[in-house]
């Protein structure tokens, strides 16, 4: 049995309608759920990946998983993608671009940006500006959230010129998830250089939510 078939069989066997109801509610009824909580899902994924998950093409497996209706399969697709890190190639941003077009919400973007794209752009730095330029022009604001958050864990390696450019291109956006991402990115970088963040906020007219989030832990 292939990985996708095995995961489908195992996940559907764990269907929990009550959990699924509350998961849908938490995600504002954006997507259906089977009702498997994260710890249990992680154990099932680990076991099946150990049995049959390493012999297949990651792009095909991830694509097939992500296309399934229930949200747990999208989470499994991202987990599989992370497992395949050593085999990543130019199809990674293509896959992410397609996923953001298809079934995106904060729960997907907030994995893809700081965990996948962050590593991908380090491995393939020549690809970074190409994709960021494309996504900054996208009519789908989740693409811009990717651009804001992919450096989230870079610490002292953060490209501050790029971060500033991205933020200032979006700082008048009234979209909650963009404002929140700007504040989150600045708040995170403040752990590395609080003075830089304090100065950046003082010198630039950010939206109130972004400013509040950026300065949240700065005395």
C-alpha cells in the first residue's frame, strides 16, 4: 500500500465527529475535518512514514494529500514536505504557490513561510527574489503573508533591508492577517535587536495593530 492510501485509511479510521465540529468552528468553517487532534495525527503519520513513506516522489505524495478535502490531509502534506527536505528542488515554491491559491488559511501559511520557505530560500538563494516579487504582486494576500513571515526565525541573519521593504509596501493594508504578520515579524526580530525594531516603528507609520504587536514585549 502506498503512503497516501495508508494515511487515508488510518485517518478515516480515527474519525471523531465531535472533534471535527469544534475544529471546523475554530477555523471559522473554512474546511472540513476528520476530527484527529495533533498528537494522535503526528503518531499515525510517524508510524506510516516509517513503514512506507520514503520510497515515493515527495511532489506527487504532497500534491495528492493536499488535494484531499479534510484539513488533516493538508497538514500531512506539509509534514511530508518537511520530511523530504534533502530532496527539495525548484518544485517547492511552485507547490506552495498552488497551495496558497487553492486551500489557504493562516494554519497553512504559518507553516509554509517559517518552516518551508525559510529553509528553501537558504538552500536556493537565487530563487528568493523571483518568488517574492511574484507574490508581492499577487491579488491573494496570503502570498504577501508568506513574504513577511519567511524570515521569522532568521534572527541575526535576517535581511533587514528586505524585511523593511516588504513591510513598508504593505503597511497601509487594512487586512487583519497582513497587519498581524507585520507585527509578528517585528516582534520576533525584537528578540534579536529590540533597538532596531523600536527605531523602525518610531520612524514609520504602521497600522495600530502592527505597531502594538511589534512593541508587545519591548519595555
